C-alpha cells in the first residue's frame, strides 16, 4: 500500500471547490487536474480527476458524470487545527458562508475554540484552536 487519500465526489463544482479551499488555507495548491473533453462521458470542461493539497494533505476529487441521489455527509469531515484566533475565525466565517453551521464557534471544554460547519459544496469542516 502506498498511501490513503481522501476522495471527494462533486457534481459539477470540483474546480470551484478546489480553488476556494486552496485560496483559504495557506500552503495549499491544486497539483493536477484533468478535464473532460468533447465527446467524453462527463460534461466538457468538468473535472475528470484532480488532486490538491491542503497544508500538505493530499485530496483527490472528481465531478461525477453520473447523477446520484446522495451528497456529502457530516459524518466525514476535514479536521483543521488552527494556530490563531484570527485564523479560526476567518476560516469558520468563509466555510460557513452559504453553508450550514453544525456547531457555532465556542469553547466546548475540549479546546479553547471549536466550530463545525458544512460549506456551500456540502463538505464538512471541524475547526479547532488548541
């Protein structure tokens, strides 16, 4: 086994999501992206397969060319350990904007500040300030 990589399946928003995430989290980048071309199974210009890194953590994603009746669930989330109050506040504000607050930023006893939100794409994020 070489490695284990989180894999996210979008329905037409993969590139937008990658751009959003890599713009929010320092030292993050899109490392590869293959798009569907004309006469291929997916919508032309949508993501066939891509990888990006968030603070060194590799993540893969696609735009599913098959419509399905499910989406992301909060039972799987990306967990981010923040260094500063400004960082956690900024990330929480941006990730919860047009998304859904699962736990507001607060001191829940297990950390100084914690918040949980699902972003506008449906990806769930746990943010923790130790």
